[in-house]
C-alpha cells in the first residue's frame, strides 16, 4: 500500500505544484520516485519527527499541500503536541502518513508497533483518520487526501498487500462517496435458500490490512452455516453512523476488527454509535463484538502473523470469537 500511495502522490504532484513530501530519514526504496521527479519539493528532515511536523505546518501556512511520511508510531505518538497545537489547532492542510500500522514491524518490538495511533489521532479536533485495507482503497484514500483540505492521518501497512474482493467496484467510486464503510463480500452458506436472503448472522466492520483476516474468517464461517457481510472502513473518522446502524438492525451480530487497541479505535467509534442508538432509536440494534488488542503490551517479540495469532486476531481467532458470541445469544 505504501508504494501505491507514493505513486499516486507522484502522479498528483504533476498536476499540483503545491504538493510537498517530507520524510524522517526513511522510506528508501519507496520515496525515491518522488524525490527524483520533484527534488525541490522533497525534504528529508532527519530523525527529528517533532521538527518535521513543525516544518510541515510552516509550509502549509505558506500555501503548500504537505505530506509527511514516517514509520509506525514516530510521526504520531512522538509528535502529539506538535500535531495538536500546530497542525490541528490551525486546521492546516497536512497529511501524516504512517507506515507499519499495527504489528507490521512486529520483530522490532513495542517501540515500533502502531497500536494506539488511531485513538490518539481520533481525539484531535479537525483530524480525519484514514485506514485503507488494500491497494484499491489506498488509491481512493489518496484521492480523498488530494481533494480534501485540513489535517489527515493515513495509516498504511508495511507493503505487499493484495486487493480484497470487491476491489473493482471501489476503483470507480467518487471521492464524495468515500465516507461510508465499503461493502466487499457477502458469504452465504451453500445450503441457504433465497428465502433467507433477508437474514444476516454477522456483519464485519474491519479497518486496515487486517481486513484480509476477516475475509478468511467469513469464508470459514460460511462453511459452518453462518452468513456474513464484510465491510471495510477506510474512513474511521468521521465514521458513517447511518451505515453502522443499518447493519446493526439487519445482522444478529456486529463485529469490529482492527489491528489496534480496543480502547479508542474503530471498535470504540462503532460502540458509541450503537450505544447512542439504544437511547434514540426504537429499533433493536445487534450486540457488538470488538476484536483487537486488549489493554496490554505483547510479552513476546514476533512477526505480524504471530502477534495477530497471539491476540486472537487472525482468521482462526476471529472464527472462534464469533462462534462463541453467536452461541451465547
């Protein structure tokens, strides 16, 4: 996804001379394509991420459309004060690109895990939070960033992701239609009859590259007789409440999935919508199962796949948790 976004940025920079790219002494083999095409619009700010955000803010005040690129938690948690007081407070057109969301840099340990970033960025006034699931969504997110002024946070995986089902339909979406969760794939048991089309057991709401695990879990559940719909949520903030409530009145169970702490991320955003509906709506809303990282740091170091499995966030763990939630109803 990172190469997809940078290539989209290169293409857009040919049409928009205000675009600049700043990095924190990384991105080699990724950002060179921009640097070579537009050397006067590229700055390597070194390992000084807080200064990098301030430089980005200054450039934005002078009319530039600035993109900041760095790894994992460094352009976010390390720079919270600068993002809050300089970028968000002044509502500047700065897009912060995080590479390595979740456990993508798993072997490097907790310092390189981006597992609280969505919560931190969601809490900032004026900040939009974007987390594409595959290259198709990344191109849509890039287009949204090019056409939407103000602070934006883009959370990408490390690279090598494949498109999920439904990618062709996403490619043609208008940016104006971007805010709602995107329908990707419906999984129905083979024995299910057309008369049962109105019934849905599980609605998955997944954000980021971990949506692939939800896709695999949905397939496994269909083989057990469970119908499901997978929607991805590239726009975590603002979250489209109408779509969430529509799903909640159709499905028996809502499931949020994110490679992020369950405190303050997508699950929290969905839970807020569901809780509000319980007060304001006369229609029953399905219960919510939040799948993510619990309130704990990993006690081991390992690959992204190993850490997902450790916390029950891989396809196998998702199936187990959904099965238990459905059986308890």
